[in-house]
C-alpha cells in the first residue's frame, strides 16, 4: 500500500499537492473547484489590509515554457476576506492556507489579527511579491531584518493558538540560506519557496512593456531549476518544513522537489499547462513513480538527493 | 491552441456602425467557434475581452462600443495601427442541427457573438429568428448582414424608432407563448441562444425554463488572464471559470450557477449586487 499523505507542520495532507497563492483562489467557490480536482491543500489569494483593484490588463501572459504576471495583489481587503475564509472553511475538506500581505510591518499584524476569528490552520506571509507599486517599497524578503520583524510580530499576534506561520521567500535574496536561518530563528513554522522572479517583456512594435505594470514575476517550467536549487539549499540549513514550488507540471517534477527536501509542493502555473485537474494528474504520476521504484511513502523520498 | 501573449495585428479596416460603435477588421485567420472571445490589448492603455466575429469573406472582426477608457482609445485608432490579440478563449455555442429552428435573443452589443452563430446556422439551412433589441434604431447592429443571410428579424427599440416599442424580451415571450398555445410544431424553437445584459438573459432563461426550450447563455464576468489561471471570473457556488468552462453555459448547467442574475465580482474580487437583485 502506497501512502501519499504528508505531514505539513502537524497538518495532514492526503497528497503533497497544494494550490499556490494567487492562482484561482479568489473565492470559496474557486477554492472548492480546485479541491474537487484533487489538491491536497489550497491557498487563498493573498489578503491585504484594504480593497485593491490590482493592475490594469494585461496582467498575465503565457509562453511555451513560462508565464509572466503582474496582477497586483487584487483583493477585497481583510474585512471582507474574513467572510470568504469562513465560507471556505465551511465548504472545504482539505486544509486552507491563508496567504497575507501588507504595506507595512505593522499591517501584517493587523491583517493576521483580524483573521484570528476564522481560526486559520496556516498563515502564509507573502513577503516576496514582485508585483507591487512603489508604495510597498522594497520587497520585505530582500531584507533579513524586516523579515524577522514581520515574523516576530505575527507570531506575537497568534500566540496561544495552533496557527502555523509559513513565510513565502524569493530566491533573489543574495544569501538565501542565511535568510532561511533568520526565518527559522524568528519562529516561523515553515517556508514556502520560490515566489515568481522579477521579469519584463517588451512589445517591439509598440515599443512598450506589455504588462501594464511593466514589471512582472516569471513562473512556470523555465524557473524550475531555480526552485529546486532553493529548496535544496534551504533543506541543508533549516529543519522547518518547506513547501517547494516553481514550474511543477508533472509527478516527476514534484518528486524532484521532494527529493531536494520539500515536504509538500505548490502548483500554480501548471494549471495553465495541464488544466485544472493537474492536482489529480500529478498525484497519480507520483504514485506511479513510487510503485515503479518501490517507494512506500513520500517520507522515504524526502531529501534523499542530499544522501549521495 | 490559443495565442496567450499579444500577437500584434494591424487594423485592416474600420466600419462605423453607429455614432459610438465601430467594427474593426483584421487579416488574421484562426479557428474559433461562435461564442468564443479574445483579448485585445491597446498598447499603453488596457486589454479587454471582445466577442470574436467571423463572416464570409472576413477573417476576424470585433464590434466595439466606446464606453470606457480602453474602448474610447480603440475608437481613436486608424487603419494600420496595431493592437495585440490573444485567444480564442472560452466555451462556444452548440452549432444547431441542420434544418432546425432557433432563436437568437440579443440585447445591445450581444449581437456581436450571435452574428457569427447566425451565419454558421444559415450555412446549415437553419431557420434563424433574431430577436434584436436596442435603445434606438441606430443602435441596431448588423441588420444588413443578417438580412442578406436570410435571418428572420424581430426588432425592438426602447424608443420605438424601429420595430416593436419596448424590450425584445416581451417580443420573444409573446412569440413563444403564441406558438405554444397553438401548438404549432414547426414554429417551436429547437434551441434558444441569448447574449446581452444579464437582466435580459435572466428573463429569457425564465421563459425558456417555463416552456421547456433548451437554451444557451453567454455569461460575462471580469476578465484578467482569459485562460483559466487567475480565478477572477469563477462563479458561485461551482467555481467554474467563465473564461474556460464558460462564457457559454447551457440551461441545465445554469441552474447550478446561483449568482447568475444576482451579483458579480469586481476587479478586486469583491461581490457587487446587481441593482435589480433582491
């Protein structure tokens, strides 16, 4: 009997596939639709302090091996999102990861505090979205000190609860391993990585950047080796669980992340490349591989690339 | 396969349909079915969804009312100017069976996607009734085209400047009720297709349910990616994406979309009730 379940910071997932933040998760209904397509857990689109329309179109572009997006953290704001999270908890059978962002360190705590009444299992701190305007200044996760402050403050807010704090990191920080250590020392319960990477596309006829925000984040198959390297590096330095993501399209991709050290894997752009049922497909491909290669559990494969 | 990042296409020809409506034509041939849509990028301005229209002798065109910033900017463009095309996206209308009888109920610009369907239907000797409603006579689009391909017109205008004075919903209802009363088999519609303001679509759906006529409706929701990734156009409670599972939805599936006719989501994802919804 093959066991596909994983234990993510004490939370059981029936399979290791997780819907990544920013994809589909606008409403309880869209999250439910992803659950019905086999996801082991789902992440709601990042929740911020106030209503944000996001950027004008074009916001998402797709190419053969990569996607580029700058949606701009659109969300109706935490006061409305509280109801969406509650509805999602009522309707979902799989765990919900609640992604949050803010414009200031203090506002991360404000958003987290308002969400307490929804009893989230996991709060994911989006410290690394490349798609925000100048109002957000520098990305939090490019500054170890800011990262530590956000985690410490949110941990204070969630003190006395069972809420696990995951931190979403970008590999663009120069000393990524060191940042991982900072995150772990600050008390985070897990790390989600990688986020999309800064990028741009210019239309050579109109001589203009295509995304309305000009800058965007690249995701998809093209960035998978970066994601694998990031997870591998973190696994060497931290002992908290890692949700690995970046270009996962197949069960083989997911296994590569698990062997690099990921406890679970995030899927985002893959929804474009393989359809909404990618969660089912990846899970069954993982199972096929395990059968063929004689693995009984995901646990047996985790981090084994480090043994050689 | 769709094109998922802007393909720059020069505007080949522009036809002024009415004071605020223009049709933009392109020399670009691709496979698309009636009911599908595309995203058109006006460089430096915005990118918006438009119904794909194809007709004999014309590869591809879109009909655009100058309403917002993007559509007004598009109206300023000239022949030869380039816009970015992505698509085709979404589900499509079921092509009617040969020699069947169908009704197209179009409100305002809804005729754009239904015009293409009318032409495909006429190629199959389908009897096509078009219940076209608009504010005034000059807002009635595609009349010459529809007449030329042999569509039976049922026109209505809000001000009575052409055809029946009132809504096309009333005209359609009267027609359906008369024919069901007299049980005139040949006049019964095998299928109804409707595109227009959601309140109109909702009323057409009610009539079709009451008279057991199968129908398909095109549901418009705020579009961002257009290819099923961002989740912006998902409907309650089923979560279907109106850019992939929709925009064309049949009457049976429509029963599961409880938000239809009641509310939609804004660009931020906030629920916004329709003014007429209780």
